[in-house]
């Protein structure tokens, strides 16, 4: 017994249609043969209608089953009443609503993913199985000279960049289904230095189980140029510190061993040795002191907001270095304004920076020269200038003199007791207070160092 409401509706409708046709045909037909033909046609049509109704009902049930598996069945009130078409309509409406919600969720997820990838400082490149670009974020596009990342999508990875490390790592990760790492150099723009990059590629696995588990590969690219530069600076710093510490220690040890293990030494020679030991000890102490000062400045988070009058700090520095300038026959001139020149910052650190600048000018100026310390406030800045008439600095050294342990004349610097850290301290003090330092110099015509700090409001 067929229990499908749809079947019976179609079947009974078909029978009613056939009966109507039969009656009409019986009225029109004449004779016994015509009547038999009408009944035969009606019987065959009824069987056909039944078969068609059964087939249609069966297909409707199959569609209803598939629709139910794709989403939720029709509500209980509707699922138990009506024929298959009504229930199928309810299921389709439910699935349509759920499909719309899923589409909106996918759009939101895509927007979030795009925002995350777009906000990364690393470059991201993804390719499909055909080695064509699936995604390229703005950072990677900028590195590869692609102002519009979307135009690169769908193009072969070889057109994105000629770097074999990039395409090779992506293809290897996709084919071998493993993570791949590479480092390479890339010139982003003509005339720029070569930047160093680190690439990590991984396969994109598919959620399907149709024998194609790998859909492509994705690479995350880091710009390690600055990291390598800092690592080089660290190595140089450690090497320079080791060398600078070793030199006075070696000298001290040599003199001490001579005094202890050698033949009896007369008084004048012993005194000369002891003075050299003291000189090297003072140099070692100055070096350690400058290293500690530099470390303290760099490790400080923010300078204390204390209002300082630079006229007072600069005046103390000039009074302290006045005797040294007189010994060298130098004229130390102060040009300070009548009104206060105030800044916010750490008094000891600022005084150290001013002292280093004036002390360098005194040390490297020739006898009978003149050192001018000029202080003024202009354009919201407190500016201190230290001008000397010393030997000056060649242009090839101007970009590096604020580096740690960089010396224009190593022999003379050590002879004068310099540690090679004075200008590095000045630079770090200026940066920590939101300011800067610069130099103007010409070989044989002296130098002018200019330190500026934000003026206190």
C-alpha cells in the first residue's frame, strides 16, 4: 500500500481526468467498437498515470531526504503534515536561510583574515597547485615592487619575483609536504642596499579526501636586515670592548711583572713604571665608567620630567674644564642668553653629554686656539653648540663618529685618554630625551657639534 500523499493526489487527479475524458469520449463515440476503444485507452492511461505518479513521488522523497541531510528538517508541525512537495519546500526554505547565514559568516571570516594578513609586518605569499599566486599581502607586494597586490593574484609565481629561493621554497614545500626555510638577499629599489630576508614555507593541506591533499603552499617572509645589522653591531661591540679592556690590562700586567720578577730597579725607573700603571689604570677606570654610563642610559625607559636650565648645567661643565683648557693655552668662551633655556630631563645624563662635547673640543684643539660654547632657544628647541678650531674631521668619518669605539685617529685618541664612547653617550642621551645631535666639520678648519633637546613648555 503506497502511503505517499503526493502519489494519491496525482493518481486520483489523473483518474478524474481520465473519467472525464471517458465520459466525453463515450458520448461522442458511436457503436460498440468505439466504446471498447475508449475503455481500453482509459485503462492504459490510468496505469500510465499511476506509474508516473509513483515515479514522481519517489523522486520527491529522494529530494526531500537530500534536502534534510544538507540542513535541518522541516519543523515538526510541517514535517508530519502535507505531501512531499510541501515538506520539500519547507526544507529548502530552511536550507536557504542557513546557506545565507553561512555565506555571511564566510565573508566575515574572510574579512578578518584579510585584515590580519594586511596588518602583518611580515610578507605573505600563497600559491595553488598550478604554482599561481593565491594571495599576496601589502608588505610582500611592496618588497616585490607590486603596488597593487590583487593584480598579482592568478599569475605564475615566477612573474612575482625572479628570486629562485622564493619559488623554489614554495614548490618544495608543496611537493614534499614539509616546511622549508630559506634566506636570500633582495634589492627592493634601484640604488638601495641589498636587504636580507628569511622565508618559511609550509604546504596548504586540503580538507577533501579525494587523493589531492595538498592545495598549494604559503610562505611567510621576514626582513632580517635590521636584525643582522644589530647582530653585527653587537659582535663589533663585544670585540671592541674586549680589545679596549685587554690593552690597558696587558700594559699593567707587563709593568707589574717587570717590577716583581726582574732585577732590582732603580728609583726613577720604578717611578716611571708606576706612573704608567696609574695611567693605564685611570684609562681602564674611565672605560668601565663610560660603559656603565652608556648601559644605564640605554636601559632607562623614560627620563624623569625635571625642569633644568641648561645655562646652569653648561656653566658647571665650563667651570670644571676651565683648568684643563688653561693648561693647553685655550680660550674657553661661553655665549649664553640672559633668559633661561629650560628642558625636561635627567640632570646627570645631560651634564654628561655636555661635558663630553666640551671635553672633546678642548682635547683636540691646538694650543692658543679658541673653544666657543653657544646656547640658545629657537623653534621650540634648546640648542647647544660647541665650536672649536681644531684639525677638523674628514667627510668620510662624519657618518660614523657617533658609533661606539669609532675613532678618527686611534693613536691620538688613546694618547689623549679617550675611550671611544663619549660621542656615543651624547647620541644616546639626545635620543632618550627626544632630541638629536649633529656635526659640521671640514678637514683643517675645525668642527661644530650641535646638540638639541625639546624645550620645556
